[in-house]
C-alpha cells in the first residue's frame, strides 16, 4: 500500500492504520515511506493505534521521521 501511494503520486494527509496487525517487521517499509514520500504533499498525521510495534518498530519509526525532517531541513537551507 505504501509503495503504491508513493509511486502513483497519491496525496495523503492522514494515514490511519489502526488495528492492522502492523508489527516491527512492517516498520522498514513505513520508514522508507516517511523518508521518501513527496514532501510537497501535506502529510500531516499517522495513526498506529492498537498495533504491536514493540521497541524495534518504534525505533524504525523514529529513524524514518528523523531522516524525513533532516532532509526537509536540508532542502530549506
């Protein structure tokens, strides 16, 4: 789903994947999506309630967000 959203130019502001059996195994894909999703699109929120991410998944998510914001900061400067 994330690859399709990114490759086909779909505009996503809010992504709610509550209770979708997402585990740390899926977080690599989410990390890449967060890092690579077109920053010109107004991506605002991500809801991951009731998924079993664990510490590893949270770390992947944090790394993806860090990479995204670092890239955005680089684009501004």
